[in-house]
C-alpha cells in the first residue's frame, strides 16, 4: 500500500534544500517545510488526500519562494510520477500567525494518487 504522506515528503525533500517533515522539531530550524494531512476523500480505487504544507523561511520572500517550489515540484510529479496523477492548488497564502518574526506561507493542495501498484 502506498503511504501518501511519505510520497509527498519524498517529492518535496527532493525539490527543496531545506528539511521536510511531518512534525516541527523541538529545535526548529530557520528554514523548514512541514506536511500535514488536512483531509481525505479517498475511494477504493483512488487516494484523494488534501495536504497543508507550511513553509518557514527567514523572510516572507524566502517562505513564499519555498512554497512556490513545493507547488511546482508537486505539479511536475503529477506529470511524471508513477502514482501521483493530479495536484490541484486550493490556496497559497501568507500565514498570518507570525509570533517568531519569520516568514511563513501555507500551501493547500488536493492530490490524486493511484492505488494500483
């Protein structure tokens, strides 16, 4: 069985030069991408997860660039990955909670993943 979260983490880790994780480490680095399952509309034949991808940067500009790189990587993978067949952008926005003084952008995507191995 395909692990959709591991699939997304792997695609993003290959695309951006920052740590990609499903959890925020206790000693969070200045630059980080986190991947969270935000919903699931799967069927017996297709996985249709929704992911929230949070990009932490040293500035808004850097966080936005990381979010765009993540989105681009998922779009490219939807064209050539054997299991990922679709990536739909739901939203890309600045995350207003900014208590750390760093830039954060939130990317929300709906994916379609083939379950046939």
